[in-house]
C-alpha cells in the first residue's frame, strides 16, 4: 500500500518509467516454402571476396574499418540532434516536432514500438497512422516473494487486469519537418454479476502520463539527449494559450477553435485518436476526416460492445458503427470551425452529433 501511494505522489507528468510490455508476442520467423528461393544467409559470417586481393584477416578488418566512416556519413540524417527535436504542448496534449521528413521517421517509429515490446496492428504510412496491439504492462504486477518464486514458472497466472494500446500519428509540416503525436487507450477487466462470478472488459480513461513517457523515450531514441533531459523537456513544455468552445445550434452547431486551419487540423486528428474514433480516411484539402463511431449508450444494449471497442483501428467493417465526417474549416480571423456531418456530407443534427462535439471539445479546449 505504501509503495502504491508513493507512485501516485510523483509530480512529474512523465511519472515512473516502470513499464514492461515485453510480454508482447514477437513476429514469427519467416518460413520459406521448399519450392521457393531461400533467403540470403547472414553475411556476417561470409568470407571476404577473393577478388578484392585481401588474403589475411588483418587486411580484411582494415578494409572494413576504412569503410565504416563512409557508412556513418551516409546515415547521418537518420538520427536527429537535440536542436532538431522539440516538445510542443496544448493543455494536457504534448507532441514532438522533428526536423525530418515522415519518410525518414516511419521506419524509426516502427522499430521504436517493436523494441518497446509491441506488435503493430495497423501500419499505414500513406495515412500517417501506426497503431499497436493491446498489451499488458507487466511492471504493475507486485513483485513479492510468492510472485518472484512461482511467477518464474507460471507467469501467465498473474495479470494486472489492464491492457494498453498506443496510436502514433505523424503529420508533415510545410517546411518538410514532422509532428509526431502519441495517444493512449486503456481497458480494464471489471467483475460483474450479483455473485461476482463474471468479468467484462471496459474502457478506462486515456493516461497522459503514459503518453508523455513514450514521447520522452522517443525523444531519446531520436538522439535528443538522454532520458533525464527528455523527461525534463516533456515536463517543462510551455502551455500554449489555445481555447475551444461550442457555438451555434442545430445545423450550425460547431466547435470554434481560436487557431488557424493547419494547427486545428492536426489537433482534431489527435483528438479523434484519443477519444477512440476509427479514422477510415482523411482529405486535408477539403478539411474532412471520415470516421466511424459507435454510440456507447446504444452499444451497451447489444452484446460485444467491448469487442468493437477493442477493434480500435481494425480493418473489419463494424456494421453497427455509423459513418460520419468531421469537418475542419477556417473561420473568421485566425479561428477555425469543427463540425459533424453525416455520411453524405450534410450537417448532422442528431443527439449523437452533440455527443461527438462534446467529446472533441473536451480534447480541444
């Protein structure tokens, strides 16, 4: 109890870095059918080519040593320096701005999540969205004597009753650099029934602390200092004076955001990720996100609600999910308007539309 209380008293938004998602399954080794050409073997153990004229091990090593600087020079654009990565913040939302093109960052992001213990459920570079599978933070399991003894053999008997998944969104800026957003979704197993003999998975609020933690780790991976420097940068990010409010009524109901289209467009995309919408497509030129949304009040009346919830980003077409369009357009002065449209592109005036606007407004204000 004392240790749990101590964890909750940490003031840093990054909080404790005790996360362990290494239990995630790894991609299986690729098996090549016998009638196809086998993969090239690991060339680390290949003999030097005789045509190079090198006949000794020392000569071969000297040649490799001379080639190393050239290889390093060719990769100098892969890792950024501390000045090339910075944190921006609006409310409790934080994101990275990196002076690299999305094409260079994409493979680095994939490796980052795989090294963090996750497998990817969605890998869509054209849409700029990457999403992990649900996974358990094993670091939350108490490490007492019994757990350390029995858990080494029967590790699967222990569970936190919680699952996490993360979505990464990358946006290209006009100067060729990129903005990287990380959003978290959580789930927890709750006991149900009068006899407490059943369980059901339900959504739990997204955790800004976990989002900040992985942003800090990503900063370190991209070469922007060590862990301590990255945590400090995330914690001390200056809050930008951004505000949003609901305006209008009926067909003119909208969210007014006091920022230009470019920033409003990116923040709406992050808000959709954090709330849990499934973004099927987007058209920046028209300022439209094409989304699917399941009204929780309606979904609770049917079975399999959380199955739909857990399919965040799934390719399966959920028949119960309604399709909407989230419109973002420039308003008066430097403001922007966010509206909800039906699947035909006309103003949506239903009660569900109001719920969507309220959810987005909470993220944007």
